[in-house]
C-alpha cells in the first residue's frame, strides 16, 4: 500500500525528505480536493497525509473501509485547531508529554 502526501510545496518537500516518494503539491484547497479524489480512486492507496489547512476546507468522501486512512498534518504555522492528530496519537502511545510540544 502506498503512502501519499498532499499539501503545499513545503509540506511535500518535507515528506519527500522523510522518505515518502508519492507526493502531490497543491496551491489551494480546490486542487487538494481534486488530488484527494484522484488518490482515493487508486486501489493501492493506504495512507494519505494531507495538510490540515486543506482538510478543513474540503469535503471528505464517505469511508469505504479501513483503508485509506486520511491524516491531517499541521503546517509551519501549527495545527489549525487544537492539537494535531500526529502529536495526539504519539501522546496516546507514549502516555506522557512530548518534550518541546505545548498542549
């Protein structure tokens, strides 16, 4: 299953540096919506990392099962609302405060 990142240029560069080879750079939520529809149509999509700013502005299609998983990733300005999903998940697994991350 593929991991695909959809976001602005900075986010997709960071994802590529982190080893995610499938990225789609968008300039706004409309482009992100089209990119999301395209990747969700592919059978081998497992995880979609999407800039959380775009997720707040687009319509998510109904889930068709456990996969693909769509995860909102905060941009350089921080999470759009409250704690981001990645920090929250790590906090749940670790069971404690993550140094350098305010809550």
